[in-house]
C-alpha cells in the first residue's frame, strides 16, 4: 500500500506536486491496464490512505 504522498515522492521525487496529479495518473493507468488482453493487476483505492496494487 502506498499513500498519495509516497507515490508523489517515489515517482516525481518531490512532494510539491498536488494530490490531484496522482489521482489523474492513477485514473489513466487503470484505463490502460483494463485495455490489456490478459488479466492485469488492479489498482485499488484505500480510502483515507492511498492506493494498493492487487494481482
């Protein structure tokens, strides 16, 4: 599980980005994962914390 702040730090290397940046990128990534021809992992939102990658 990763908090929004952890995602910002690990991906962009800084926490100065807005949390909406993570929300938008996760939204787009979910669409790309759903379009794959084989079963793909899911990104689950953990309310009040962040995100979890489920197999």
